[in-house]
C-alpha cells in the first residue's frame, strides 16, 4: 500500500471531492429512474480520481473543456452542486439555464467551457482557447478531457498536429476507461498504446493509474507545469474504469460482470480511504461523518432543483440568432 505523502487537510479534500461526485451521481441515477432527470445521463462512478486528481493540480485561471461525462469535472471545478442538479432537472436556476442538461454543463465564471455531446468535440475548442491565450501572451493552461474512443476520430489527429506545430498551452487528458460506449479498445483501435499514438505528433506523454488519486494529482501537476512553462502541449493518459454502464440506456452486455467486480476492488474512494486510515490520517468514524456531510449537500441540491422554476414558453427564443427570432 503506497504511502500518502500529501498533508492531511489536502488529502481529505481529495477524498471529499471524490465522495461528492459519487454521492451526487448515485442520487442522479435514482432521480433518473423516478423521471426527474430526463434525456441522456452518463455517470462517472469509478472514475472520480481522474477529475479530482487532475483538477486539483490546475490553477484557478486555467480553462477546462470536458466531455458528456462531465458532472465530476464541473463539480470539482467549482460549479455548485445545486446549479448542476438544477441543470439536470432542466430548471432555469441550472448552470446553463436549464437548456443544456446533463451533457452541457457550462460556467464561464469558472472557466468551465462545457461538457460536449460530440465525441472529440471539445478537442478543437481547447486548441482555440490555447491559441487565443498564446496570441495574447497569457500564461494559462487549457485542459481538455476526452475518452479513448475520441482518439479514433480524425479531429484528435488534426488537433494534436496543430497544437504541436504551434506549441499551444494545452494539456490533453485522455480518460481511458477501456470501452468507447460498448466497444473494447482492442476492437476499435489497432494501436492500443495511446501514448504512442500521441507521441507520433512529437508531444511528450505520460500514463498514470487513474484509480490512484495521488498518482493522478502528482502526474497532472508535472504535466501542467511543463505546459505552463511554454514547452507546448502535453498528453496525459489516465487509465480508469467506469463501474456503471455507458449511459442509462445501455444494457451493459459487452463486458463480463467479474471484470467489473475486479475493478471495483481497486475503487478510488475505497483504496484511498484505506490508505489514509492505515496512516492514521482518518478513522471510520471520521469517514462516516465526512460522508454524512456530503449527503446533506446532495439533499440540499435536490431540494434546490425541485424548488426551481421552469423557463416560460415565451422565453424559448431568447439567445436564438435567426431572422425569425429577431425581426
């Protein structure tokens, strides 16, 4: 069992954020079944150490671009759980005014430039943000999250190529959970060494165990420092696993149940809390108290969303740019 070398307060903040993601998403799944949340819902359960480790290594002024599985990223970045839950309910009080839903969380104030429903759709957006910062001589990192399935898209290669040529300050973070929707990596990509694919663009790479939050934090911190120092883009592979299906519509028939259970034994929350307990930084009573406080935050977020308001029909053409909407 690896020793946790972080100070206790920071270590507990990592654990707290992983718990916040897990409990919020467990509640979201329950609310989806009750018909409170509709549309698509992609859960991050099992992958919490990725968002928590990476984003705790980033600076407040950095840009974040995420995927459709972005609840955890948004929460850790600082968007309130209330605003996220209201958005998933489709209420006006949501972070996207109730118009985006689960896959389109957004908050310019937090420099969180969205979840994106298109596979690989965030890659060129991140490159554009990085280019804008470079042209204005702004020392800032743009972090772009995407799954390994996006690396089979042409836009990945185009973006990596230009980012390398222009030495843009972008940290490309691939959350490799082994299954692009329902297709295993080995069945969809001939080169399964993702760092080798990225290195083909003359971009430095690192790969890290995405179930170990401290390893993710330390590796992301190193990569971000390289980008921030003007060395151009960096590629980080975070090897992880989702415990739930791809989405709430997915029957999850493409992988063996024993595989899922084996990965659960390495779950990021369980393994990290065990390490903290072994070092005397946490006990079971403290863990339960922490979990209870998170539960209260989740309950308050649901109450806020329930009490929220629906957008009036007469407002539906607001922000729509067309001759008909703006005669």
